[in-house]
C-alpha cells in the first residue's frame, strides 16, 4: 500500500505554524486526557490534538478493519498489535480527512467539536503499556569516549563491540512521559582515592540523549525476527532521556552492568512518530568493519536523518543548548538491534521499548551526555546565569528535541523534558 499521507504538497485545513513539528505529513500517535478526565488515543496536527476514538465512532474509519474498542483503550498496545498494514491505512485516512481539499469534517461543526482539542487543553500520557525495556549501546563515538575515559584509550572499545549490538535489560516501571519531574537518586558510591564506599545522594546525575523504537508483537518464543523484516515490526520512534547516576554506576556496574544508576527514571516524548512518516528521511549508516555476521547484514539505507538537541535550563534562568547530534551517527541500526535481540528466540511484544543508547557524534558539541561534554567534569559548561555545570544540578530542567527536515517537509517529535528535584529518600 502506498503511503499517501507523506505527500509533501498536502496541506491541512487545521492551522499549522511554520517550523511546527506536527504538519499533516507527520500524524504521530499518542494517548491524552481531556479536561473532562476522558482518556483517549489520538494524533496531532499543528497545535491540535485529534480524538481517534471519536473519529471512529463517527464513521470516519469505515472500510478499515478495526475492532470497535481499539481506540477506547488507554494505551496504544492493541492498535500496535493490528500491524503495519492497518497503521498505514489509518494514517493515510487521517491525512485525507484533514486535507485542505476534504470538507467532510471541516464543514461539520458538531463533529469538529467532538474530535478536535486545543493542545493546551489536554494532558499527554504514557503512550504504551511497556512490558519490557531494552537499552542498547550503539554509538561508536559514545562507546569510544567512555572507554577512553575509564580504560585504555588505545583499546577504548571492548572486543565484542564491533560484532554485536551491545545492550542490557532495563526497568520499565520508572519510564515516564515528558513533563514529569524526577528526584535525585540515592545509592552507594566510591569516592575517588577511597577503598570503602559511602551512601547518599548521587553527585553525578547525567542525561543521555537517546531515541527509542516501539515494537509490535514480533515473534513466538524460540523464533527470531529476520533482519530483512525487522522494520515491519517497528511501530515508531520517540525521544528518550536515559537518566544516569554516573557515580553510582561506576561502583555497581561490575560484573553485571547498570542497575540502580539507570533504573530510577527514563523519560520519553509522548508522541510516537511512525517509520512511515520518517520514510523521506532515510539515509546511510556508518560503514561497518568488520562485516557483521549474516543475520546482521542488510542492504539499503536503514538510518534516518533526525537532528537532535539537548537544552539545560537552570531554575529562574534561560535554557542553554549544550548538544547537537543526529540519529544517523549510530553504528548499529534499529533493524540490527531487533534482529540481534531475537536471534536467541527472545519474544518481543506489542509496546516493548528499545533504547538506542547515547547518540554522540565525532565533534565535542555533538556528545550526547554531560559525562562526555565535560569530559568527566574536567571541562565545566558555562550557563546563561554565570553558573557552571559538570553534571545536572537540582532544579535544572533538561529538554531534548528532535526533528527531520528536507527541501519539502519539516517534521519532528516535539520534546521530552523533565526537571531534576532534590533527593527525598530517607536513609
């Protein structure tokens, strides 16, 4: 089926401001709650949220195979389980409904009142019930920087890194949508030069600039997802801030890897941008050497040109842009990550979240964490209020943004933003 929703010449009868992340060519999916405390599945065009359950009840999705309750849910999991063909049909239909040349809904005031909400009148929710969360480590630049800082600079990458998409299983219970504040974590750390650990609030809370993809029901236990079909099982992408406590991580990660340093909070953007919407922004990935095993080999372009930015805003001060990176820098693609994840027969379910790992580029301004930007605290960042940062301070707000742009269309992810509050755990 052709992706008609991506027509760059299409305009909407809903107002879309220049450089908006949500033109009619985007049509992301999310979950929101109205002022009347009604939770619904929706999409967004410009600064308008669109109630997809209302559209279905009014007959606008007639002819598409959908259950009567698919948009009555408080998560997208059931819709994601419908599969790629249905996602595309629904997205194409929404583009048609809101096309400037389609008067059906435009000229029906009663229907418009039931379907369309101003964005300031709704509150975004976590878009999916996340059963499992995996975080990869797929930026060669990031892995090299970390390895250089903490190990031998001449052997910064561990021997397995160029052969497999390294990852670990995270904690889904503390994944939160944009706008939810978090608290500074408490745990054990080993101060520099000491041999006995101490206990207290982390002094090195960091952001990690990531994206994540969300899967549909991919396979049965014991079966794998072949790399050539992997994208058929990826519903879409979000921005992800993988909050990290570097001092806790340094003490605890041997021998089993991240634990308390990573599971206290993970923030994601609330609108899921589909791979269909990102199709015009495909681009080549970095060359892989050595050649991966056959189950990880792929041809064609499987990266996407997504510009990424990170801002830090101290309390009562303006924000500072501290990082500009791009999703296309990742060494391992989403297809390779999913193919490797399931090569041992691991089952993947609707709503599973797969983090990319920190996305760093080759230039210092593109490093995707404070650990790298300040080189473990040696190079503090000057803020607009004349304070400095080596890591994130209490009451700092971290905001990540992402967008794609070519000669025809600009679309984006909105943002994921959270404020770091002081620790309140009693100890």
